[in-house]
């Protein structure tokens, strides 16, 4: 069909996934398309009705912060993800766990599942009549509105203590029990069940009693409707992450173990279960013995296009709002995630970018505190710090990825930080190989400019201890490089080291290399920064390739000596300068057409620093 229609196979696949080709069916991993299928056009929907010209109607607003499916699909620009329902019904897993980074549409998708499956007094089929799932056939439509549903979202359970966390969970359960008021006067329930229902509803249930709330509510709903319910738990691990950060980890794990076990393990009163989160916390025995759990992570091909925006969805959105010319900028900033084998854009950032008049900035990272990064960096070893530096420079690194990693495993093996960073949305997998122990050996890198900005502000803040010395000092160093004021640069580095004396006690060339690399990383908007790369007859320390010809190229060679006199330190800086020239470190820049090059010889001894330079136009 790609050959017949004159488009790429990928575009044909996207049409199939979006339900735009009537009769197309997915068999195993391949789409089967009827011979007489007509190519859809970008402004045409399957029913044959054409979208009005954009100038003839008012644009719908973008759903910033909207996680209510009914509202999102009726009042806002909605990206149709209803084929998630089809894929699930084809798979029929009893309990499904979807692990994705925050703000990738998990809550909205779970509410969509609730509205689709839940028994309701109103006809909720109208919210799906124009969606892709409705065109999939009667066998899928037959499930609409046929199940009682228990729905809880823990996305806002973020408190500093176990008492406050438990109070919030009790409140959420109270609200959910209240949503099922039909149970209050049901003639199918025993008195003790109604007593328990009233106890939860009135906020009188203890911690022990609430730990079995899902089990008991599912049983009551099953008895009342003669139909086992669906249980949906959104962002199940948010309170667990808070427990780790705020030191009530054992309490939250102990409660959740019983809470989820009753709901999903050997529960006869369960039709299906859905959970979402960032991590799969299996090592903590939360899902102990739950052999019917199907985990769908960022490494898996199943459900790969349903969390986040695909390339075709982003193109359609840009076209709808008349900003198709911004596609490259948007891709640089917010694309780059790989879920399974599908290239995915960050949905939160995309809709914010468009709604803010296509202003590129780090929207996703401003949605909450980056506790994961804080926790990760607290345990970072020298080897980990070296790899983080390489990532910041745009390099790929090899890392072992364990999808079962838990927060406190960081203290056992700091290398687990790559697993946490990947599932949390801070890394992208470029290549992967499954190992015998179930882990993956992966080539990973920073996915896009937005996440690079996070690394620049969060990772380098930690590595350079900017919090201790003040960002003003770091900015002074970056400004001096920008203006090539070497006196100011030398003063800034000296000021930095004086204010960080305890951090510098170790003193070694590798240490100073990491420090300077971190400082110049603040200029990655103007420069492509490279480290320890071969050029000419050797390996330079740091090379700053200008992104535009308005800036000169910069090459740095660093030297270190212990307890050097001022004269010896000056001589060492001159040696560093000579090494750049003698080994032809500027070769790489010549090949890239850069003619204006500044070379810097930098020598360190303790807290002292001397910089000499030479500027050549080749």
C-alpha cells in the first residue's frame, strides 16, 4: 500500500493505528489492509465527513492539566488514544501495569478506560461514537458500559509523613466508596458488609481495616451487579516515592503490600486490573505471588504509542494550529523518547509549547520537584559522575537497565541510577540487548534539549556544588568565556575553588577536568562541548565547537601539579598550551570549517589557577 499510495510504510502504519483505514486489522505484529482501501487524507476522517477549513471555525483549546476524559474529548483538542482499549481486549491480561514517566497521559488514559467500561445511568457510548475504538467492530463495543469500576488515583498523594499520607489515602477511599452509593441500600449485601461500607464512608476505618478496602469493595460490587468489577489504580507508586524521600518507606510499603495483594492476587471478584506508575516495584513484594501481572514498560513494544504523542499526532496538531513550520524546533526540544520501537514526544511539553505561542523551554521539568535526580546524585560514584558528564556532552553511554529496580537499591549499587533515570524519562535507549538475568544492556543518551536543560541545572548544580558557592560565581565563569575575558575567567575559577575548599581537598587532574567541564556546560546553548576526543596526534581535554560562526572555537588543555610555586604553575600552563599546538588538537575544528580558534592552557595546584591563551585565525 505504501508503494501504491506513494508514501512511507511508517505513514501507512500510523494511518492503521489511528483507525483511518476501514477494515485494517492487526494480525500478530503486522497490519492487514483490504485491497480496495483508499488512502486517507490529512484533513479527512473515516466517516467521510470533511473537517471544515481552519479559518472557518474557532480552534479548540489545548488540554493543559486536563485528566477528565469526558471533558478532554468534548471541550479540548483531543488526541485519540482509544485504541488502547482494543489492544487490551485483544491481549486480555488479567492485571496490567503500565510504567511511564510522569505527565505522559497516564491519568487521562485511565479515566478513559473508566468511562468506557463503567456501568452508568447515562449512555456513555456517545463519548466514543466518533473515536477509533468504535470503528473496530461490535465485539469491542459490546464491552462498553458493562462493568462496575473502582478507580483511585494517587498522583496527588505527596506528603511529608506517613500519618498525612495515610489520611489522604483514607480520604480517597472514602470518596470512592461514596461514588458507589448504590451499595448502601443493596439487598444483595450482608449486614456486616454494609457496616464496613458505612465505616469507610464515615471515615472511621482503621489502617488495618483500610488495607483490605479494595478486596471488600470489589466483593460488594460483584455481589450487587453479578459482574466482577474492574480496578484501576493510577500512579500507584507516587506515595511510595514520597515515602522513600521523606523516610516513611517501611510504613507505606507495608500498607501497600496488603492493599494491592487483596485487590489483585487470587481475587475472584476481579474482571480486570489496571495500574500505572513510574517504577515496577517488584522487589518490595508489593505484588508478591501475583503471577497474573503483565508489566508494560518503556522497553516493550506493546502499547508503545498510547502514552505520549507519536510523530503523526504531533504533525496533525501543528497543522491544526497553523504552526507546521515549528516542527523541527519542537522535535529538538520534546521528541527523542523511545517506547518499545515507537518514537514518542513528551505530550505535556508539546501542548504547553504550542499554547505558549511556540516558545521553547523546559515545561515538563517545572511540573514538580525532581526528587529522583536528587536521590540519584546523592549516591553517585566517581564512575557515575564521569558518565553523567559524558551524557551532558551529548554522548551515549553503556548502562545496565534493571526494570525491577527500587529506590533504596541505589545504596546497594549506585549504577542502578541509569534504570531510575530511564523509567523516569531522563534517558533514551538507542540500542538494547537482553541479558541472561532478565536485565538489559543498553546504549543510552539524553533524549532532547528539554532534558539537557534539566541535566544542566540539576546534575551540574550537584556535581559543582553550586548551591554552596552561589550560582553567581558559576555565571561569572560562563560570562567570562562568552566575552573571552581571561582575567575574569581566572578570577572566577579561583573564587569558585576558594569557596569550595573542602570539595577540593582530593586534588587531581581528573577532578579539575570534571570541574571545568561542568562549568563550561552552562554554555551549551552557544557551544557543542566535547571531552577527551581524538584530534590530530592526541586527545584534547575539552573542545568547544561553536554552534554559529559568531563565536570562536575554544580548545582547553588542563594540567595539575601538587604544591607548585607561582613560577612553576605559570610554566605548567605554558606546557599545556604547547601541547595543544604540538599535537594538532585543532584538526577537528579545521575539518568542521572553523577558522577562528582560541587555545587555552590551564594549570591548577590546590586552589590556585593560571590560564594562558593564544588566538590564531587559520
